[in-house]
C-alpha cells in the first residue's frame, strides 16, 4: 500500500490532551489542526495549524471542520449538532457524534450501561435539587449517595458525595445522576482503542489514587496487583463497552473494584485520558499514537508496557494564582527514569492541571518510592 | 530553585535535527525559534516561532538572534561571524562559535586532533585539485587516499576515495584534506554532552554501516560487540575531545576501529547526530533532550539504554524525484517496537533523507533481523 500521509486532521480543544496528540502525530508529520478559544493553549505551539474559535459553537465547529478529512476531540463538551452535520458532509468524525452524545451526558451513560447489562451502581436521574430532596423524603433515594451533574462535570467538578441531610444544602441545582456509593477498594482504568476496521486493543490496567481535596487523579500506577479473574473481567468489560458503543478511537473506562472484589463501571471518556499519560514512556505504543492510528485506520500499536510506571499530576498549589513558576524542577531532572511534562499554561490556579511527571522503573515499588520523593520536591506556584 | 522556563531559544536550521530538538523541547513547553530559508521545512510545524531567513547570511542571523537568550545550531554551515557578534551582545551561543569554526573546516579539525595528540589518520591539506596532483607526482601523497572537501561537505557529499591515477579525474577542485585510508573494521560513534557547568556525559557506543552508493549512514546499531578496552578507549577519546574543545552541547565523535583494533577519529559534529536518533526510543534520555539540557544548564539526563536498537535511514529511492509517497508503511506499523519518523519533506530525491525507522528489542540480534525485514518493506518513492 502506498500513502501520501496528507490527510487533514482536526482536533476540537487545545488543552494538554490535544497537545500530546499533536506530539504523537508530529513523528509522522501529520497535518494537525486545533480549534480552541485560547490562542495560548497547550496545543497551539505544536499543532500544524491553529484556528481560533469556540468548540461549543455550531458555526465555529462547522467552519473549522468542513475543510478537514478527519475530526476528533480532546474533550466531550463540544457542539454535537455541528459534528453530526459534518459527518453528513463526509468528514470522518471519530469518536462518532452519537457516541459522544451518550457519554457527555452522565445520565444517558448510566442508562446505556443498564440497558446493556454492564455492571454499574444503582442510580436515579433527577432534573434538579428539589426533586432530589423529594426522592430522599419519599424513600426513593437513601444516604449516602453520589450526586453527579449530568453534563458540564470535568476534572472532578460536578461530583460530590451526599452523606446525610446536613449535606443536602450543598446539592447542585442541576440535572443529576444520583447513584449508590460503592465501597471502593480500588479505582482502576482500562483504555481501549478501536479503529474503523473494528480492530480492538486494550492497555494494561492502571490503578488510580485520587487527591482528597481536589477530587482529581493525583497518582496513577501500572501494573496494579489484582487477581487474574479480575484482570480478565476488567479488560473484557472495557472492550465490551467499546464494542457496544461501536466507538472509533480511544475509550477510557474507569471502574471501581469494591471491597467484595466486585467490578463496577464508574464512567468512560471517549478520548485520550489522564490514566494513559504514562504510556508515552512506559509502553511500546502510547495512547496518543494509538488514537492517531485509529483516526487513520492504521493497524493498532502494541500496548504492552516495557517498564512499570507511576504518573503524578502536577496541580497548581492550593491558594496560589498567578504567573506559572516551577519549584524543584532541577532536583527531579537529576533522577533517572523521571519525565516531567509541562503544559505551558501561563497562569496557575489552585489544583489546575499544569503538567504531569511520569516515573518509570523496572519494578513498580521502586517507581512508587521515586514518585513519593518527587511529590515533595516539585511544586507549581505563582510568581518566582 | 524556582524557574519560569521562559528563555527564548533559537535554532539555526529547520531540518529533521531541528525538528527533533523542537519535539524534545515541547515536553517542557520551551519557547523554540527556528531560522530557515524553507518555510516547508521539517521543523516549521513543531517550533514555537518560525522565522524566514538564511542561516549563512550575517544580517539574517543577527536579526534572528538578537532578541533570543540562547542560540544553537542543527547544521555547521552557518554564519559564524554573526554568532561571534551575538555572543558579544550577551546571547549564549552553544556550541560556541569558536568551536563551530574549527569543526566546520575539516582541515582545522584535523589540525586540532594533531595538535592535541588525538589519534587520526595522517593527512595533508591542499588548496585545489592541481596541488593534490602535484603532491602525488612528488611522492608527498600516495594511493589510496581519501579526499574530503574542507567545507561544504554534508551527508556524504564532498568525500571520496581516490584509489589510483584513473580516479584523479574525479578530484574535486576545492580546498581539501587528503588523508590516509584507514583499513576499517568498524565505524563507530560516541555522542558526548557537556553543559555550561562542565558536567559531561556520553551515550553508549553505536556501530554504523554505510550505504555503499550514497555514502550515508544506512544502518546503525547499539550495543556493538567490542572488547572492553576498546569501549573504554572510545568513550575516553570522545570525552577528551569534547573537553579539549570546551564545547557546550552535544558532540558526536565518529571513529574508525581498524583491522588491528586501533582507534582513529574520523570526524566530529557539534550537534545532534544521525547516530543518536535511536536514543528517542531506546535510552532513558534522548540526545535531543540532552542537548536541550545543555543549553539550559540543566542537570544532564541518564544516557543508558533500556533496549537494544537499530536505526535505518529512510532514503529517497534512487532515480526517483517528485511528491513524497511512502510504500509499505502499513506493514511496518504492525510490527512491535518499530518507530517510523517521517520528516515531512514534500518532495523526494535519490538518497534524500526522508525519515528514519528505529527498531527496539530486548536483544540486538532480534532488532537487526526486524530491521532487515523493514528495509525490504518500506520505501520512499515519488508519486502514489
């Protein structure tokens, strides 16, 4: 087969995920276009063409997409109607608008799991805070439960545990999923990739530890020590979800393992995911290259890991806002197998994702020890 | 130590080496400026700022460099006078103009080795073809010898073996180094890095096999099976040359091992080098990131390899010229541990460097076998 490799590929969103997609694509010198409101965004410096516009605006997305061959996303909050119309015009949109539509609404997502008999915790959908209170009062809902905003939730925002009637004052007044709290032993993630030829592949399971205050993944590790049946079930479940959705591209499937070793799907993301950053250094093919292979209907890459890995998110220090400054970078640059990725955001805020550090080692325990050292050394602060 | 990471770094030249420097820098979101005549060059899509201009032109280089903090090169053929003046203006120029000046003239390079007692084959310098013929006639020079153009030589051009009087008709009429032909058993390369704090580090030794017609490195492998003394001597020699030059940045030291296991310096390059492409995938720190660490006076990275590697240059097929087209890319994308890098040059020519493929494996023999398969599968041709 011969190829010119001249397809025009667009990405809606220019954050760090868009940036890392561009970095993976630049190895093949792909023609990568970014649409984003903020010209100073992480991806703007590494994309082929930067276009200024709002990914939630119909006209902006149509204008951007209509001259492209392939369109993808780095965030779900995009104008779906525009994507549907671009698909009709012959632009290949991966993931497909119908898939994004289900996933971006956590209510539709939960209903999808239920209809397809995937394990997910019991839930009810409510349009606002009053209806949630009413459900509590009439016994339809019991404490504790998790309130998740159906849309607009991102990076831990829009999700909270409601433990008792005192917490009800914190209820978000928004269309919500109210779901049974799982007694979590582990949070895990499996990233699946599917290309248009329906070739499917999954990355090794990663364990996720969350930041207690920010409700963001703070610490990720791979491999995770799970029993063989659970490994098999988690991979199979993730692949089955991807196949049921018929998605083209990456699907990150976040799951809970409860204290009884039962598996529950938490939520999915139809794009590169925080839980796959480490694949850049630790795996033969990264999640970013894999997504690009999906877009171009290339053979999928080898997802196996050649190193154990830990990933730490670099969050802006709590209470600091202003021009970005890195403390302790020199110290961690001296350490072997340590890979800082800085997203280039000009200003920092409390808990803003400013970068990440991947640590690779032969054994996971050694990587975890290095990661614990690093967490103490590097900080993102405001002003130098 | 705190840092804003806001230094402006310029690179003279926008070819594949400039591109891969930008790719390494983008992990840290560095502010990378490229100066290059050709706006369609490999680096233009991945640099932060592209400037159009001639790197051999005094005014263009001054204009480009005067607003920068740090300036480096990806090719030696640059305007040295401008670099000297920029250095006086306070711009940090790495490698230093004085070092580039010695290295870009193969005559001065050879004299440097001689003056500093580094092993290099005997040579004489001659200003033109007539003087070379005269040296043959009077017995100052004997067949066979190698004629190397003192300047302008690049990618195998300007270098030829003169075996006998018949070959004299091919003499280049240019200032030349005429050197004794070494009876080569191996060609090897050691890439050394030095930062402004004089921290020094070297990459593992690589073996190079040349393309018989194009006189270009076609096949590179690491590790190479050499005896311990020779390994020690080659590393020490490379580091000693870097220290003697007092270079800041990378220095690739190409050496011959002759049939008597003697070591000879062939030539050096003060920049990232073809013989270090594989370090992107096979080593903890790549040559490109290492060069950037030198520029910023960061601690040097770990140069050790975690995989055996072979690198194949993707040269334009002989006799073909026109719009670039890749044949067999699909086939090699299916193979594990295989990393194609496409430089994005819009047109191909006979033996033009269009990309490279790195193959990594646990054992070098397995990587060599895969590389031999790949050489048969992938071709860069004109028109699809």
